[in-house]
C-alpha cells in the first residue's frame, strides 16, 4: 500500500483484508443480537434464566411463595399459643425470625386482623415457633431466647406481648432494638429483667430454639415467615399446608376458611 493511498481503496483492493473485516462485523452483530435476546424482562441478564423466588434460608417477600404451598404436618409442641386449643378447629403455626423484615411486615399489617377474626372468635389458634436466620444473628437468636424466657416466667400472654414489642421496635435485618428498649419491653410484659437475661443465656433455651428450627425444616420450612395452617388434632398435630411469605390477609383467610369447612 502506498503511503498516501486512501484506506477505503486499500480495503477494496485487498480481498483478504476485506473478508476479515466482514467476518469481524458479523461476529459483532451476532453478539449484539444474542445479548438482546438474553436481556428480557424478568430474566437474569447474565444467565438468561428466569428470576427465581428467594433461596432457602432467606427472608420471604410478600409474594415469594404465593404459588408454592404444599401439604405439611407440624406440631404446636410446647410453644406459646394464642387462643383456645380446646375450642379451635384450625391452627396457624408461624415459623418466624424477629429480625426478618417480612416477618415484621406480617405482624404490622396482617397478624392483628387474623387474631381478631379467627383467634378471639375461637375458630383458630396461633402458635409461634422460632426460626432465626443466621445472617440476622446474633440479634435474631438473642431476641428469640429472651422471648422464650419471658414466656417461661410469665406465660403465653406475656410472651405475645413481648413478641409484639420486638416486631414493633426492631430495626430489622439484624439491627436489633434501640439501647435499653429490650429491658423496657421485658418489664412491660411483667417479667424480671435479670431473671430473663440469665435464662436466655442457658443451653436449655438454645436447645429449644434449635428444636423449633429442626421441626420447621422437617415441615419444609426454609425461610421466614413460613406458616403451617391446617386442622388441629387433639394431640397438637396440625395437618394442612405450608404458606410461605408475608401474604396479604386474603391469602391467609382462604387457607384458614378451607379447614374450617
């Protein structure tokens, strides 16, 4: 090629260079087409796979498990119960984490209405079982242990009062409560701060929490909040289905009403 010869003339007269350029352009164009095909709404831009619900051991968003309900069996065990077990036909077992933001949402938006419509009317009971997630620790397990000990000292009513206080005041996601707030809630539930604090550090309470988690896993629970809703047997066994996520009230109502028929 001459020093001052135009580039376009050189490409035109050099078939090898011309063909190489055409191949390069084809490769670039093909890459663009493939990238556009992968970048579709609802897909992972890196893999092209359809977006999935939260993985096991995670917080569950409001719609995380709306279509994942499955048959499940669990037990009330010796955990706190709100409602009359002798009268109720249905039980709602909540496997929950005090630092889970979706659990907090459920307690803020749905829990009280379920209690009003089903528990106070004698149709159902609600039982709380601990399922603290490791990435919310140490606060999640510490709060679960404190709640267990408040209940052990002052009974189920105190347990649920303290539980409500935890969900109301926690910053969630492992942040815990403001300084001094936990002690305030313990006293408000009628329990002794020193006794509850000492109790929460014992192996017995840690083992109780681990048993709740093991029982939840047997029932198919992998994230929070998760619920087992079904017929309540005389021995405390609940046979029904697993509901996953902080669903709207109507989602719980449909499941509960089915087992009241």
